[in-house]
C-alpha cells in the first residue's frame, strides 16, 4: 500500500484582475469585544459581482482591529479577550492615557492583532475555512463608530 502524499495542490487558475470595487463599512460597537463582519463581507462580495480575486479589509483606527477566528465556540472569543487583557492590562502605569486608562492598552492590542486582512475569493465566495469568521475587535471600553474599508480586486 502506498502511503498518502503529505502535500497536494490544485492546478493553478488564472484570471485577469481588471476590476476594483470599494466600499466603506461603518460599524457601531457596544464596547469591548468581537463583532462578526462575515455576513457583510459576503454581501459586499456578492454585490460586487466578484468571481476570482481577493477582498482586503482595512480598519481606519488605532484602537480597534481585525482578525479571522473560530466562529463555532464563543468561548474562543472570550479566551482571546482574556489573553489580550493580560498582555495589555488597563492599569499598568502607561504613560499615554490621554483618553483614559483603556487608551494605551487598546493601541497595544491593535498592534498585536491586525489592521488589515486579505481574504481570497474563489468562484464568487470567500475562501474562509468551515469554522472561520471575520471579526472587528473593539479594544476600547466605550461604544465607538468604526470604519472598515472593503476592497475587492479581481475578476467579475
């Protein structure tokens, strides 16, 4: 019996990336935590008529961020919040506290996560895994209005 191959790859596909579609997504947060953006990104891909290419998400803030994480078990998001709070606690003697004790920790948490994401689009659909979702992470204690730039580059 032949052992299975440790790696495999589909044949490459080629498209001419002649289209750029952009949109600004405004998100009202309710304080610290994760906001699932997956449905809105899927809607954007559909409305753009996207077939093959990639969606880039870019958050226009330094105290909130983006991530791709598990969407099946909410305790994952709770644990991620816990670890970020441990890495950047509010009352750690930060010098920068212009907007309150959550200001500098929010900047650190953003630096540790991401301000942009790149998600492939294949056959008109986001190429996310089964248990993956796209999230905005609010790092500030109070509600905020956040802006995320969505941009599809590819073929329609």
